C-alpha cells in the first residue's frame, strides 16, 4: 500500500493549523504520515502543535534551530519524508476528505505529478469559487513556466522524481512552490485532476496576499524561471536573450497570452 507524506511548513499559524490538521485526520485514505517543520514560531505555536499531536503516531513534528525561511523549511520537509508520494499542504489551508485517495489513484506509472482544481475560500475556509486558471498543461514543453499558475494545489509528487532534481532552493523566501513545480516538470508527466481537492484560504496574513511581499515574490519568481530556462538550455525566449529580460514572469505572461496560445491552453 502506497504511503503518502503530507508536508507542512509551519510558522505562527496554530489557530488555522487546527482546521488543516482535522481535515487530514478525516481523509478516506489513511496510510499517510504528516511531516511538519516549524520555522521557529514566535507565538508558542510549536509547543501547541506538539501538545495537539502528541498521541498521533502518524505525525512527526520538527523545528528548525533558527528561523530559516520557507525555502529551507520546505526542503527539510521533503528530506524528512518517507512516503513514495508527497504533497505540501499550507497550515492555513485544508484538504477535501478524499484528496489523498483521488491523488493516489491518478498516480499511474508514467506520471510524476498530479495536481487538481481547488477552492478559493474566505478567512473562515468557506468556498467562494474554484480557481479559474487550473487546467491540464502540455507535457514536455521547454517553454512551459507555469506563469498562469495552471499547475497548483493540490500538488502531489513522487519522491523518486524529486530525488532526481537538485531539490528545492533553500535560499528562496517566496516562489518556492514554483521552483518545485518547474524542477519536477523536467522529470516526467503532469496529470491534472479536474476536481477541487484543496481549500485555499484567502486572508490578510497569507504570504502570497501581502502587498509588502509581492515585489520580493516577483524577484524570486524571475530567478526561478531564469534558472529553469538555463537548465533547459534556453538562451532566447521569443527572440530575446533571457539574460537581458528584466521581469520574466511578466514578459512570459504577455508573450504567452495571445489569441493562439489562449486557444491552445483551452483545448489541451
């Protein structure tokens, strides 16, 4: 029976984590472990999580020696995992009750990744709508950089595929998921599950939602795409040398959002 490693990079999020944790306990597929790495929370979240999970043999809680950032913490999560399949769940989000079951069922031999549609939710985790950009992506496309976030939550991957990469960049403080996605894209096929499996909470403290962090996010995203292009031996994108493009995410959004590419994305 396949073992699933649910990976949680945690920082100052205990109140939301309780809901996340209970959504995992309710999973229809029960051969899982929870690997939670706390990045030196400053609000006693770590101690509360240890107390909450102390009688749960499936949950393993670790703590960084010092606050090290999300890239370092997520990389450590994967390193500590023992399951054949892994998937990150943010501590302020949650899973639908059959998320693990459906993901595993779609991990056929040739797939290294599954990802699904997901719900955008209010701060009480009540669904507002599904994320509109989730869709199947073309595999083996050197110019795929996920700039429209087609591949997103609930994202699960074979550990053996991850081990073929250099791993998550531990220096990143944002765009960490994009770094993971693009590296795994280079190892094998992605499979889209057109069913919402994940509840994504919209709230003021969300990393991707804080205006003060958006500039840093875009800088790291540019770096991730640039490194991906160089791994793929791409020197030019749409006639322009990649080293002189100042903002790769925005450049690619413009170049890949013409009428032809819209039609292609729609019918993939």
